[in-house]
């Protein structure tokens, strides 16, 4: 009955893969949540009329 052994091994592998995927997704979700909770620095207001293409050069 080698085919039953192969089928059983495939089911065991799939189950292990699902568990690993869940651990990875939980870890990534935790990092995202942690990043969202960080206090962010306010963005600097950009000059509405920048000077030239490099910022301080003339066109």
C-alpha cells in the first residue's frame, strides 16, 4: 500500500505548511500593527513653488 503512505505523507505536509503559514502571517501582522502604533513625525510642508528642478536652482 505505498499509495496510502504517499497520501498520508502529503496530508501531513499540507497540515505542517498551513501551520507554518499561520505563524508567518501572525508575525507579519504583528509587525504591521507595531508599525501603525508608532508615533510618526509630521511631514514637512513642501514649497508650493519650488525653485528649479533641483530645488534651489533657477530654470
